[in-house]
């Protein structure tokens, strides 16, 4: 940067303050949306796995007679 850019007095002082505020706001917005959507989407994916796969597996394990696929999977685990 040229001479005078580091000083906070003169004609460029409002421009420097605006630049610092712009970086701060964009950083805060990026962090907020990154964590909000990132964590929110991860929780949504884990919940959909639980609702679709885990609950179905628990239901299948309680059925009588046991489904053929479950019997084969249990046989592989025992051997």
C-alpha cells in the first residue's frame, strides 16, 4: 500500500472504516450461514437416516416370522 494508507486521518479515513466494517459483516454473515446451514443440514441428514433406516431395521427385527434378509444377515454375524 502506498504512503498515507495506514493513517486514519485525511480524505481516506471513512473509506478505511467502511472497508473494515465490510470485512467484519461479511465474515460474520459467512460464519453464521456456514454454521447454521452446515449443522442444520447435517442434523437433517442424520434424522432422515434414523427415520428411514434405523426405525425400519428395528421394526424388521420385531416381526414374526423374521424377514429372509434379516435372517441371512444374522447368520453372517454368528459365523
